[in-house]
């Protein structure tokens, strides 16, 4: 199950679409870049703004990629659910896989988080968390979880795991707080049915995204230090992982009402209509990049006016997870 794709609505936009041609193999552009995976094609594309170079099918991922994270420098990793593997890549060399960690077949890994050389991976269909040594590519332990573990984050020496409504539709959702040294659940936080994703924000707060895809989405703000709920934002729609811009956060609502949701951790929020259905968001050099699963494009959005200014054609079907990487960072 990859983000409940049957709830998507196809929305089209008539704007110019770059047909930038990527450089030949071995001549990868330098500088910041935006990378996204195409969930239905098992590959990833890259766009380098400084040279206006789009490289389609820059890397081959596993089957049904579901999560992407920056791992430092120009490097990133992609987790694939159907083939149950975590692959590592570098933006300095397209077409090359630097390493692969194999997870239990049939486990449908949904998301992962890194703590130095340890990766924690939520295994959706196995009701447990895989603990992986990224240096040796070995699974060192399994931690039990509740039903349908999907989102996962690490903060303050604790693992936070959220629960979706698939495959067990009776799952109450919510978030478990797990001690990684013992594997025991030390706290439970009720964040609502189908809390399908978590994201630790630069503020240190944990954002929990919940929805049943019936315009009932909400974002729960948790303080990982006190394990307490700081705010609940009843925004409706189906909010996705937000990015921070100043004092505001921007969440894509492409699986729900469309457009985006702007909110503050204090609870204030507004809805912004867009003529596209944004699936995930990233920001690079003051430009927002929105992947659109249904349009097979990545749209470029002006950060101030929040208007669509251009688009990039994806090299595969169903662009989803997207991140921006500045190599010096």
C-alpha cells in the first residue's frame, strides 16, 4: 500500500514544462539539487537549479519506493516497500548505488529514521521495528510495535512510531514511544485514527499527520522531551509532511482537498488553493518544489506568492518523496 493512491484526483496545469536534458553519465552537475523518487517506476530523478539540468532516471531504487531522507553531504537514502530494501546514493554520481540493506521480504517497510550509524525501520506488515547497523548493513535487532507501524522518528533518545489504518482497519492509530535500549513502550499518545506519518521538525517538535481521507485531517504537535501534546490543528483534508518556512509550516494536501495548508505550531492555520495536487514538498534556493503523483510532474512554486511558476517532467510514474540537498550542508 503506497500512500493510498486510490484517493488521488487527477488535476492538470497549463504552464511551461522544462525539457532540460541531463548531462552524459560521469558528468554530474555540481551544486544544490532536488531529488525525488517515482513510486510506480522504481527510479529517482534529480534537478540541479544552478545549471538548469534535469536528469531523469538518475538512479534505480527498489520496487515501490516509499521514503527518502538526506543522510549528509550530497548523500541520501531511499526505502522501498515492495522489494524491502534501503538503498544509499550520492548526488555526486548518478546511476550508482553506494550500498543496499535488505529487510525481511514481505515486511513492507514504510518509513525509516537514522541515528548516526543506526537505522530504525517501521515494518508495516510485521508489527515490529528493524534495527539496522548502516555500516555493516546488518539487522541487529527487532523491536515489537503495535499494529500497522508506519511513521517513525527518533528524538531525545526515544523512538516514536505511528500507526496507520492498513492493513488492520481496526487500528486506533496514535503514537507509541519506545525505549530503543529495551524495546519497551514507555508511553502512548492518542493522535487519532490513521496517523500515517511523523516528521521531526527543526524546532524540535514532532508533527503527527492523521486523516481518514474524509476531510478530517489533523496535525498533532508533540514535544518529544515531555512527551506531551502542545497543539492539535484540525485542518481537514489529508495533510502530508510539512516543511518549515520562517515561522510557518507548509503541508501538502494532494491526497485530500488539494492545495496546501499553512500553519504554525501554536495552532493557527490557513488553506491555500492551488491548481495542482501536491504530494510532497521540498525547498531549494527560495523555490518550493512540489511532486504531483497524479500529474507525473514536479511543480516549481514561488515561495512568497505561492503561485506555480514552472514544472519538471518526471522520468517515471507517480513522483512522491522529494528532498532538496545543499552538498556543503
